[in-house]
């Protein structure tokens, strides 16, 4: 996370919160050049997807952390 944060900041991102020097931190929030907030996290988020809607999409490897209330919506994809 530390190195990715440095890369983001060196290319114009602005740090908002989180410890940018803690490699095991929960998450680090930045804004991009358009002011859009994004996170850098050491571990993926349950339910996150690499290429949503595309064939062969890679989803988070730990489906047990997914919330059941979203199962119906996932099934429609």
C-alpha cells in the first residue's frame, strides 16, 4: 500500500485520510485530479470485481464475506 500510495500521489492524487506509511493499514483514501475519491487497501473488498459485466469477470476470492441481501442482484448479471 505504501508504494502504490506514493505512485498515486506522484501522479497527482491528493491524500485525504489513513496512514500512508503503514503497509498493513486498513485503507488509504485519495482524490484523483477530478476530485473523485478512491481507496488503496492492502486486502480486497468482499464483492469487489475486476471487470464488472465482462465475460470471465474475476470476483473477490472470499464469497463468504458477501452480504446475502445482494445475492438476488448478483444473480441478474
